């Protein structure tokens, strides 16, 4: 991607951070669990694309827009696709290592419309989004990945609390109405049956997610 910077924090996995998207790609298939506009039904993928859109973005078919963008980007085959109005070239990346497990989180943090889950009223879909892409260099069981979504989300909320981000109603913000989480794992190295914050791998995930979100919160 033009104007992008590339990171290779895990062997075989590369992350491009640029003005049009964050693009994670892997030489080998990665197992995946994702809440995503495209590819949420996939079990494996070699590509995760977090596409930048404008704050006034509206579309009758966001999935089609993402697929067309991925084709222009040169993404072959099935991919996991997200959208965000946050500036993707300002995506933040945090990594943690412990006991043979390496975990990283790439965050794009858009907070033009923060919300408090259970308090803020339902609204029409809006592209103000916190997207988290976590990559784990380990052998995760599927249940551990589900638990990892919880751990990453708890860490995100903790970061918002620490930063004092409030929803329009004045309540503590827990995110936005369109946040997404993607967890991919290599399937090699240490076996991880559980990814709660009390485990070493979960601690790494929580630390990386919390720091990535904190570092990505726009100055208010």
C-alpha cells in the first residue's frame, strides 16, 4: 500500500499500516475467530484487512465495498474484512511475550460517537469504530479464542475507563456501537487451552490490547 509501513513481529506474519487500511497477511493460513463485515464465517485466513472509510460513509452493501477494495489491494482468496472511520495510518500496535507465547494487538480507535453498553440507545450503524486485531503465536483451542474476545474487550473497556472517555449520556463509555474483534493464531508453539486474563497468554493479550487502545485514543 502506498505510504504504508510494514511490521514483521512474528515469523511469517506481516502487518502493513497505511492511510487506506491496516493489512495483516501471513504466508501460512491462520486460524481465525472474528466479528467482521466480511469473513466472520471463516475458520482460517491469510489476510485481515481493516479498511478506512470517511465519517460520512454510507452504503447499501459494505461487504461489496470491502471485497472491491481487497481486490484492488491484491488480496487473493478469502479474507476477514473490517471498516473504520479512524485513521488507519495512526493504528497502534502493542506486543507482549511470556513463557514462549507472543501476542500482539493492532488497534484503530475512532471515538467520535462513544457509547455505554446497556445505557446508550440503539442507533443507525455508524463508522465510528474501535477495531482490534489480535495475533497469537501459539496453539489455541477454539474455546480459548472465544475467551480471548472477552479478554480483549475487557482490556479495551479498561483503557477507556483509564482515559476517562464518556458516552453522550455522561456514562462511562465501553466502546462504540460498531466495535469489532479479530483473533488469529498460528497454531504452532505453546498449547493454550484458555485465554482468560489470569493465564500467561491471556495476560499478554490483555496487556497488549489495553496498551494499543490507550495509545490509540485521540487527544480529546
